[in-house]
């Protein structure tokens, strides 16, 4: 990790950009110690970088030198159009194979227990067709809750990737509420000694102003990223509706109320 101490003359052009720390919302000033993400070139206070466990854009590398950018004046409409096309964050959802594997394994285990009981107590055995039906049910359950592949968040939209170039774009102005709820039963099964996933799983629900609900199945690690790297729950979650699922994670609420937390264009 490379830390830069901002100096008035040496970093004059950088200071003129009036960069804002994406986590705290504080403007970066002379004397601040900053870290530059090597991927998106966003500038963070050193403490904010450590708060994110030294990782941003799914990587840990930082720039050894502060980049020099040309300041080009453009009209507000053009700038907003550019920002709307820029994706700041991508959050991966749980893979279908991971979910179907758990469900198919669970039904296979239950079927095995039933077979064992039938052997000792003379209960009717499960036919081959019955085993196939159990497998299909487990597969379909997994496919249903993982039909969304990934979630992209930019300055003005939530883009839902369904795979095979099939996407749904939701304007932030259309979002009424965002909830997340723990998938209790699935988490217990996934964390059992049989599967040993070692993390919980959650249903992320985006409700639009027309009351349409978009559901996502997300692992604890990605929900943790959303809590750390964005303020979407601060903006869209009803007060008191959700509790933070991670005892050691305290989400910082940027005072500037920005959704996009990337560097300014």
C-alpha cells in the first residue's frame, strides 16, 4: 500500500480537483494522507482504505504516484450523461450451481434417510423416478432463486444482469426501498458439516415505486461489500427495518448522501 501525503505545491493540480473521500465524504486537503485505488483511480484517506481491509474494486493494488488529470469543463447535462453510463460497482450473486448443489444434496440426504428407514421398518422404497423427481425439485429451486447473475450500481441506475445479454435497468429515482433478509433455513443447511460454506446467505429485495420487487440471492461476503463500499442502505432502507448482520462491521454514512462513490470524472 502506497500512502501519499498531499503537499500544496507538489499536488496542486490534484488538490484543485476537490476530490472527496468516498467513505467519509470529507474533501481531501493539504496534509491529508491518501491512497489511490489502482483500478478506478479513486482517492481514499488512508484510514478509509484500512477500513475497507485494503481492498477496492476487488483488488488490493494502489498507485505509487498520484495521477495527473486534465480538467475539462463540460456542461452539466453532458457530465450527467457520462456518469449514468459509468458503472462504479459490480456485486456478484450466488452461483446457481452453488445453490442447486445444496438443495440437491439436501434432498438426496433426506431420500437416503427414508431409504434407510424403509430398510429397517419395511416402508415403501423410493423408485428411480422418485429419486429423479427429488433431484429435479432441488435443481429448480436453486435456479429460481438465482435467476439474477449480478448487480451493477452506477451513479443513476441499478443494472440487473440476468445472463445472456438480458438486463434490467432501474433508475435510482424509481427505487422505493431496499431490504435484505437472512435466508435462515438455507444458511443452516449450507453451514452444516455436510456443505460447510462458513457464511450466511441473504435475500436482497429492491422494491420500486410501482411496487414491483426484484430479488437477489447474495452471500454474506458480497453483502458485506455493499455495506462497506456504498451507502445504498442508508438511502433506501426504512429506518429500523433491518439490522446489520455483521457484528464487527459498522457502515459509515457519507454525509454528502451520494450514491456513486467513485472518483469524479
